[in-house]
C-alpha cells in the first residue's frame, strides 16, 4: 500500500472539536486531513434520517456561555445553520422549568453544524484509523483499507478511551503520568430509542422533556423542534446512565419496550417504527483540567474533545479551538 505525505496535521475525528481545530489550522495555512470512521461528519452531533422522520439522537441542544464560542454561534445563526431553540423545558411532573439560558440547536438537525464546518475541508468519512505510529519526527497513520498517510502532527479527538487504545497500536511512548491521568476519564453510556409515531406526541412546546433521572433522562419531539417534517412525531428517548449500563447487552426489542412503556404518558400516538442506538460514550464523567493536552516529543501529538476543559458541545468546541491554536505554536508545523 502507498504512503501519501498527506498533511501538516492529521485530525482523527470529524466531530465538533476535530472540525473546529481543522478549520482554524487550515485558515492559518496548514494542510489538514480529517479522518472519521463514521458514515457522515458530526460524531455525537448526530442526526438520523429514517424512512419517515428525522431524529437528533446524540446531543440535543447546546449552550453558548463563553464569549469566544458565542461569536461562533452568532455566525452559525447568521448562516442559517443554527437557531435558538428554548430557554427551558417541561419537567417530569408536567411543570415548566425556564432558567432563562438559551439552548441552541441545528436548524435541520444537530449534524448540520458539522456539515457546515466541514465545507472546504479535506474530510474523509467511512475511514477508520487502525494504527498510529511515529515516523522520524512525524506520524504515520494507517486506515482499515491498509492505506497510510503521513503528517507532521497528529490531533486525536475520539473519546479518550478510544484515543488511548489507538495509541497502543503503535510505538508512541506516552508519559506514564499522562496515560494515568487520561486513563481516569470514563464516560456515561446512553441507550437512545428513536420512535416514529402515527400522529402527534404529547410533549409540550418547545418539544423537550427534562427527566434528569432513571430509566428515562430526556425525551424530545423532533417535529415540534422543527427538525422532522414527517406527518407523525419523531420522538427521541434517552435512557439514564444507570439503565443504559444495566441494559447494555439487553436485546433491542426488550430495551425498546421498557423505555416506550415509561415514555407512554407523553407519546399520545402509537409508535409505527422504532430503532435503538447504543452510545458507549455519551458524556465524560470527569474531565482533564485543560482544554487540550499537548505532547511534543518524539512527535507532536495533541488530545482534544469534550473531555478536555469542559464537557458537552460547548466544551468540545472550546477544546477544538484551543487544540488548533496549540498546534500552530509548534515550530515548523506549516511547510
Ligand atoms: C446521547 C447523547 C446526548 C447528548 N446530549 C448533549 C446535549 O444535550 N448537550 C450537549 O451540549 N452535549 C450533549 N452531548 C455531548 C456532545 O454530543 C459531545 O460533548 C460533543 O458532541 C463531543 O464532540 P467531540 O468532537 O469531542 O467528540 P465526537 O463527536 O465523539 O467526535 C469524535 C469522532 O471521532 C471519530 N473516531 C473515533 N475513533 C475513530 C477512529 N479509530 N478512526 C476514525 N475516526 C474515529 C468518531 O467517529 C467521532 O466522529 C450528548 C451526547 C450524547 C451521545
């Protein structure tokens, strides 16, 4: 198989952190290649288009508290990619909790943000990286097909356990202290049921239900949210972390039936089609104290993603921006 001198930086992961880092690097003049194993871009900013409905089944909304991130969000709003969705949602007891903080979402689904960011970048999807190793003072990255790409620096944005596993495929001497710190970062799993209903749901405007508990932690009506144009409601049901962990191996039909039974008071119409998605890594249970982690020797390596500095969509965005800036400080990065 051939080796291409692909880029100044190879970014593994076309989630929000990887795409924002890649965009920043490219606009500063770096050659960037983004590789992702998924069918499309976005990672956990995920929107599934089923036969009838459209479902946001990963991240549901995001905040923009940081001034730097708020400016980005304003630009996405101006581009028609993002909209302000809500300042609160209904709770399990039927009361409405408004805390005044704006939650944003993608106009046509959360993945539309990633699609917007990926424009103009060299992003290869359906491309699973299986090996990363150093080559001189740079990197050699091998994908499932056996093809190799080389770069001066590597940015890893998958969930931390996946990044660490990838590093074990090669020869990189990750300092023990760093490996120990990163090894402590675990994520909550999340089982997600996607239910297409025959008619409307009973989830009140603006289309979200905050349960914050077990066995269901969240429900959303993607029709009410403005994401699904199908005739019936397209409902996302997220199980809480305890239920998700306990039922990780339970067959799909049993998990779906159990969660639909809990959700029943809010469904209002019969489910005509369901799917189950198993998120092994949904939210980090602890985070690394800095927005990215840079290892300079023997070849430049940066870790980023929502486990760095702050969790969730906003944390992932800030981590990606920080990682891009940190890479640009590495002498000789840009050819
Ligand atoms: C069910 C669920 C609900 C959530 N709800 C919210 C919410 O309401 N609000 C909020 O702010 N956040 C929420 N989040 C969290 C939010 O989605 C994440 O914090 C954020 O999207 C993480 O972005 P990231 O770039 O760090 O990682 P990711 O989006 O996970 O991107 C990493 C990418 O790396 C790729 N990858 C991994 N291994 C390889 C490999 N070997 N080769 C190639 N590619 C690889 C993956 O395919 C993925 O695309 C939720 C997440 C889930 C799953």
